[in-house]
């Protein structure tokens, strides 16, 4: 039976995407793993792989088409022995709102391993929906197809499912009543992009003025929805401190002179990342995220850093940041930031983490409050270092370079005293930078 290739969900927040470019034509043969298209998601342009083998019978969505909802058919794949005439007999798709979960698509993004649990294969009596190739491999391996969970459209068993089941021939489908982790974390309702006047009402308000209408792209819609959700559902509180940077600036200058031969130049932001990563180890109870009905306390320090790009922002995550040297963090951050600006990050590179950093100091902003990126427990807003009069420990008046920071904290995860302890650890690390190398 011909297979309808569906618009996939290539990131957890993706609800629709643009088919930027087909890399195959009608009549082309494809194998499992072949890249068949490039799709623009709400975050990046990603490659789209075929899961099954066959011939592209018909392309339903042209290059550059307007945004297509997830699980909408975009092409038809013919299997061995099928012709274009067979396409009229293909099983109809369910409407978008009744479509299978995001993971139950005909292809998967390159490099993505965080796929949600697929539905069990559909049965009609004793019939199991599986591709001919999957059936051949199952027969060769002696596997029972009724015991294999399918990841294709409507639970169809494909080649990858059978190969994955080789080591464990009997892999019972999950009980119908078992809820996935992602479902337990999903909000009960989708937050609205705006709680103010309607779009028409605002347009009428400015109908006598010259305006330029800028449509919302996928990234801007996602940012609006997530930040609305964050401010409405997360009980923020804020902790503020001033940090003396003179010791850090002197230490950084010394290190950069020694690292110049290796073409390494450390930024103040590299030290901030390291200071926060170490602080999460020093105050492990604060290295936590909100998981709906529980709190997850992370063991590693996975620190997200906000990167501004045209039309929005990314928060790539530096995993195990506490275990990496300053030079390694610097190189990784430069790479992630460059690929973020080109929208080339894979989902696993901007998902996760327990803590985030937003630094606007380089733009001259002295202090601000950042919005927590759920499910993180906190985010540090970093301002510019400016020279200010200070009173030294001996009571004398002096001038120092002072940086103002604000820690936004999710009160469901971190209480006031614990948040203050975390911020104190960050301050100590930055005011005594050699400690971070110990």
C-alpha cells in the first residue's frame, strides 16, 4: 500500500514548518536514511530522512510552500511492485487534530535521537501494518511482527523498527493507559500569543497611521507562546547582587597573553559560564528543573546561554560545563553561537539544561530581569561592568569595575534562601576567579 510521507515534528515546539527544498523528484528511488528534503522549523533548517525504501510516487507540497501543519501529507511513497495507479487506494489520513504523535512520522531529522514513544502497530483482525522490507527482515530474523512497535504513520512497522527489535524479539507495546513523560509535562492548554486586544481591534486602532505589517514566523510565534506561558505559570522572584570584576579582568588579561600563541581569547562570558556551572555543583539542590508533578535534580551542570539571532534567539546548552576548561567552554560557545545564527543547531543542542544565562552587558545594559525558560529553575541576567565608587574592606573609598546581575528564580523549584546561596556561590567564583581552576 502506498505510504503518505507526513510533515514531521522536528522539534518539540514545532507545530508547522516550511518545505524549503525537495532533494528528490517524482520517480526517484529512495533508501532508508536518504535525505529527501530540507524543512524550515520554528528554530532551524533541518534535513529530513526517509525511514522506508521505495519510489517517490507523487510530491504533494511544492518547494517553498506556505507553512504546513505537522502530520500533513507532503508526498506519497510507492513500495516494491506498486505504481501510480495504486495511490488512489492509499488509506486516508486522519484529520490534523486526530493525527498520531509527532514521533509517528515517515522520516526523522538527522542527528535527532529524542523521539517520543511511537504508537503500537494497528491491527485489523490478525493483520499487521508493515512495509514489505520490514516483513522480509522480520522473517529472516524470526521475529513476531505483532510484538514490534511501529514508528511509521498510524503505527506502521518500518525497517528501522525491525532492526531495533533484533536484539529483543519480544518488545511488547506499552499499555494504552501509560502516559508518556512528555505528555505529563505538557500544559493543559496552549497559551495564547496575546492576552490583550484582538488583532483586528489593534489594526483598526492604527488604520489612519502608516504601518508595515510583519507576519509572525515560526520562531517568533514559539517565543511569544513560551514567554507568555513562563510569565503566567512560573512564580518568579528576583535576587540582585553587584560583583567586583577587577580580579577577574586582571586574571583574564594574564591568561589571554599566555594563550595568544594558541589563538585562544577568553571572554568575560566564558568565566560567567564556568562560575555558574561550578556554583550548581557547590549548591546541588539548586541544579533542578520543574517537571509538573515532581522536581528533577540534575547531576551534571548543563548551562544554557541565550544567543540573539535575527528575528529571535536560541539558548544552546553547554553540557557538563563544570568539567570543561575555560578554553574548551570558549571554543564550544563560539561554535554553538555561530551555528545558532545560521539556524543549524540540532534540537538536542538547544534542549535541556537546568539553568540559563542572558548577557546584555555587551550592549551597554547595566541591569535587567530575565524571564525563566521552562523547565529551568533559574536564569541569570548579566549587565555591563562599569566603574563605580566602592568602599573597600578597610573602609577606604576606591573605584572598582562592578557588574550587576539579577537571578530570576522559579519559586516552585528553589526557595529564597537556596537561591541566595546559589547566587553567593556565583559571586564568590567570579570575584575569586582562580578558584574556578582548582
